[in-house]
C-alpha cells in the first residue's frame, strides 16, 4: 500500500504541473480518502490504539500539523519576500480585497486547516461573504488566500476524524451513514451539479461515503480475507500490489469510459485493501515509501511556486517541469521524514495505548 500511496501523491503532482497521465488528481484524492477510512477504522475498531478519544485527536493532529505549518510558514515568507521585492503577491492582494469576515475565515483556516474545503464554497459579492456553488463566481478569488492551496483536502480529512469515532462505533451505524451519504451524492448528481466542481469531491457530506468505503473494506472484507491461510495471503498480497500499481500507472491508457474504469479501480482497491495493508506491514521498503506520500503532497505546490520564480527555462505542462517538481518534492519529503517526522513519531507514541503492539517493520507511522 505504501507504493500505491506514493503513486497517488505523484498523480496529484502530475495534475498540478499540467501533465496528463496515471489515475488523475480527482481519483487520486478519493482513493486517499478510502485508504484513510480503512486506516482509521483499523486503529479505532480493531487495534484499539487509543484509550481516550483525546489521544486519537492529538495523535492525528501531530500527524498533519507540524509539516503543514512548516510549509505554510515558508509559503508566507515567500509571499512577503516576493511582495517586498516586486510589490506583487496574489496572496496579499486577495486579503487586501476581502471583507473582514472573509479575511478572518480564510486566515483562520490557514492556521487550523478547518474550513479550508469550505473556502471552495464561498464567494465575495460587494462587501459580503456568501455561500456559492461556484467558487469561480467571486469578485475576490478567496482560494488565493490559502498558503497551501492543496491542503483543502486536509480540511475534509479532519472532518472525517471528528465524526469517525461515532460513525464507526457499530457496523449498523457505519452502513446507515454510508447509505445516507451515498443517497445525498446520488441526489446531487440527479439535480445536475453532483459531478461539477466543487461538488464533485470537495463537499464533505457526500465525500463521507468515500471514506466509509475504506471502513467497509476493513470491517466487512478483511474478516473474509483473514479466513484464508497466511501463506496464500502473502502470495495474493504480492499479486494485488503489482496489479494495483499497473492499474494506477496505466489508468489513463485504458480504452474505456473514465468513470467506468474509475469505478473498477475503486472496487479493486476496496476488495484488496486488507492485502495491501498487510503487505505494507511486512515490507520495510513499502512502509518507508508510503511515508513519503503525505510530505510529497504537502510540499509540491510550494516547489511549483519556487520553480515559477527562478530563472530556469521550464514550461508548465511539460514533462521536464513535472520531473523537476517531483524530484524537489521527494528531496524535501525525505528531509522532512528525517528531521521533522522522526522526532514527532516519538511524541505521537505517548498518546497510544501501551497495550498497542507496534510491528517491528514500522506500523507506527501508519497508526
């Protein structure tokens, strides 16, 4: 699962650098949601990693915020330096045009991550902050006020963390909330806007069913897979890892409708997540590679911004631009793991149940 997670992050980088290929940014984000749903179900329901709910929230916060805040501070510093040298900054310009309530909300979301997804459902008309179904229809581009613009997905992720301990408590409740969220998504599609940005994958109530697909994989599919022998599980795990990587990498080349092959990919991942999860716990390499996925996702937009201001002949949308962005993001991600994530992991361990057994090959970064 680690290599798969990194490839999904790479797919997002490809989309933001204007290069077409692989699974695409939207499907990559939703597959991350499914994986997150599986993981959170595992740590809350099966592993019982946390004795207190407070420990769960503190642990997840330590997973997301230290690196995010570092990247946000660097992005803010870059915006201030750019403004001081050229008097131009889309970030500062956006705040200068926002009404006070909008500036407060967007600014607070840069600190807390909460509500960053909601920025995509807001617009400014006159001097008023209004809800909207089209964030492009705004006199002030509010998303320009986000220091780490791709981090809106973390706002969606945090919303899931808030409701997960309640929703995942019983299988009946899990299925009930799943079908309610799915029904709402179907209604939006029927009304004609469910497949249009920002409703397509930014609205938490309809994305909740995607997270819960991962939880369903853990609570319903995993018990079936656990009935087969360990030797067969290992063999199947090796096979599905290869198939999953091929599916993701060559997704765009499959000659069928986008949403049909997307549905098939989702079904494949949901059905094989327990095997992919076990493979990562057996493989030190796969576990390490998986740890790079979040840093790559957080760093890459800042890397893109830096490439845009340095005197190099790299055009957005070219393979060279993508490669330089990816290499820069990977280097920064490796440094992040060594100098930020490693000490944070020791702190996170304090909030885990002492009875929770960390696998010798490194389950801790997942939990």
